[in-house]
């Protein structure tokens, strides 16, 4: 069990039957009443909520999340298959649970799969990933300020600077899907 005053960023607790990760917290004293303002993310749905917790609130169950490196091996029938590199155990995650992450998954790449006890919560990607540009228009000579559309090897579309050409490898942010730099 963990007390309200012991909450920290990154800690996962059970709150109203949900698995919530603390994103931000702030101790507040207002009109001689102390409370903790908390921003939490539901690890099952991805929704974010803010609430105020009083010191008199009961303690919360602390939940420990396991992250295992696994290799993405294939996608078929609406499922993404991953393999544990140590045990060779294979798991499948429904495609609807990886709507954003699938834009950056390449067969053979290693990602962190997150678990709570035996429940699979999802996939955690690196903040930046290197991918190849498979389709883009040729650059317009002298135009170095505007951006153009590009398609990556995963099928994801984004805006890149005019000097990027088809076949080049670029670094992309998996947080917001933007171009970062050439690889």
C-alpha cells in the first residue's frame, strides 16, 4: 500500500478499480487544507484524468508493471505477434490496442511489452526510431523552407524537409510522429 503523500511521478496505483500511472503531482495548501493535485493515465485505455486527493484518503494499492523486451515478428488477422527473446514464448496483441504504435513497428524490431501480472497492457516504443522513406516527391530546387509529404516503410505518412529523398533513412519521433533528423 502507498499513502497519498508518497505518490511520485511514474508510480502505478489502483484507483477506482483502474490501473493508473502518476504523470504529475503537486502538493497544495489552500485555505489551510492540504491536498495533492494528481494527473494520472489509465494504462488500459490511455485516457488521462486530473483529480485532487486528500491526505485523509485511504492508501492505494501500489501496482508493479513488468516490461519485457520482445521482438515484433508479424501481423496477421488483426493481431500483432511478439516473441520473448529469452524464453521464445509468443504473445499476440489485438491491432486495435496498438493503433498508434503500429505506425512504427518493423518486423524484427525489439520493443518493450508491458505487463501487469499476467495482463498484457501494450507496447512501449523508443522515443525516436529510424525508418526509410519509401515514397516522396522530388525536391524543388531552391526551396529549402517548406515541407513535403513522405511515406515511410511502415506506411506512415508525415511531413519532411524538401531535401529528404526516397530511399533515405530518417529519425522520427514516436511520440508525435514528426521528422527529427536524417539518420
